[in-house]
């Protein structure tokens, strides 16, 4: 007989974990209900566990989440019960990973758990932002409105992320090609010139000697260099997982000449949009600031928002600690202050977000147009410098012959 593991709460509110044998999942639920237990989680033994779970990750795209929230909002608004809505969504969802998640959420709701609590079990799919908004929608009776709001928020956040990513694809590809061309010149072309220069018997110019030395070094340690590079990359990535490493890198990002202002605008847009969506959905301001801080994506911005939250908890307004943080421009803090005084904070935050979305679009276009000539100049300096170093001895020999 199959075995199931469960997490449940008893009549006193205590959380219990254990196992039960039953013919199927429904029978296991019946057994636990007869024991007056509220089942929070029920899984077959061996399901999703073991060594193989390390290699299986739930993959759900942002676009699929948008479709899910929109369809669920539409069906609930039409009066279709939540369980029936999930049955329909499960049948028409092509992604098996998302289908499994929705099935688990449906089963949890079927046991009496709220939709927000059922979503909370899948934090890798449904973030704290989504869970808290759904909880606010359940408590206010406006779940369909909140779900549609989540879909709109996710669409805008995804569009912003795609713009940033597309702006970085071109320089990344061109830089990779430049590195490849440089390596081919150093490893394949320079050794040929070296053999020719040795036959001349004359002293080589210093730039040429330097390039030949670099070529000899790379060729001598060709097998060892990938290992060294891999170790350095792994060490750097590990360092970035530490608090000190993240703070150093995130602070550096914000201070970079061209990329830094763009990231700051993205952070402001994300902060104002997320906070506006949460406040509009009825999430308390302290809880909303906590969620916004966790979804900031930058440690420096996260710490600033946490300090804002502490100040608000002590009775201060939002605008004053925002201004002290040094992250948010004066225009943002003044508009937030006006929104607080007029009782229209979420509208002001939404306007700020729309403004900075436009600013990000302009910055991305400017960054793309600026990067192209910079990359061309870089290619000309690097590759042209290598070629010049190789031809310097030839120019010298030509002079000697003419003399």
C-alpha cells in the first residue's frame, strides 16, 4: 500500500508531521480528516525527493504566470468557484511543471487551506509579493481584482526586464567575438610572425617582444588556463553570495558611469510600482515595505528600504527616510510626500513608476547607441594594436634596407 507524508494542524493549532498508508491520496486525506487534522501538505513517499530532485527544477516562465493569473481572475469574476477554475486551468496548461504546481495548490485548497497559504508552499513560483496580494484579496473579497492586478504588475516588470536584457545582448555578443578574434591572433598568427622574426636576427621592438611573450605564455599554459579561469570565476561567484561580496558588487553597479544611473532608475521604477500595487491591494504599509525590500534585487537599495520601514514603524512618514537614503531623487520623495498628505499614495507611486519606465526606455536606447561606437573603438585599439606590434619589425627592416 502506498505511503504518504503529511504536514497538518490539530485542533489546538499545533503543526504535526508524519506518515500514513492509504490506497491513494484521497483515502489518505479521509484518514487524516477523521483524526480531526487540517492537512496543509500531503505527498507520496519518494515524490520529488532523493538525489534526482537536485537535477529537476520547476521551470515556469513569467509569460505563463501572467496567463495563469489573468485566466484565474476572469473565471473568478465570472462566478466560477476556485476549485473548478483550477480544474480548468490544469487541463489547458501545456507546461507539465506548472500543471503539477497547480494540481498541488488545488489539492491544498480542497483540504480547506486558503489559496494564499496553498501558494506559499511553492515560493519558487509564487513570490511573497503574490502571496500577500492574494491574501489581501481573500480578506477584502476582491480576489478577482487582485489577481488581475498581479497580472498587470508581472507584465510590466517582465517588459522592463526584457528591455534591460536586450540592451546588454549586443555588447555581450560583440565583446565575445572580439575576445575570440584576439585569442586567434595571439595563439595562431603571432607564432608565425615569431618564426619569421627569429630568422632576421635583429633586435625586436619592445611592443613586439611583449606581444610575443604574451603569446608564448598563453600557448604554454593553454591547458592550465581554463582551469585557472574556472576557479577564479567560481571563487568570484562564491564571494558574491556573501553579504560583503553582494554589497561590494551592488554598490559598484550603482556607481558605474553609464550603467549605474540606468540601474538606479530601474530600482526606483520597481520600488514604486511594487509598493503602489501592494498598497492598492490593501496590504499594510509595513508589510508592503518588507516585501518591496526583499524584491529590490540590490542589497544597497534593500538596506535603504529596510531603514525606511524602521522609520515608518517608529511613526515617521515615508518621504523623509526616503530622502535621507540618498538613493531616491528629490522629485520622488516630494511626490511621495504629496501622496501621503493627500491620501493618494498609491496613485503618486504609480505616476512615479510610469515616469521612470519612460526614463528607462530613453536610457536603454541611449545606452545601446553609445555602446556601439565604444565597442568599435575598443576593437580598433586592441586588434589594431596587435597588428601594429607585429608589423613594427617589418617597418624597421624596410628602413635598414633603404639605408
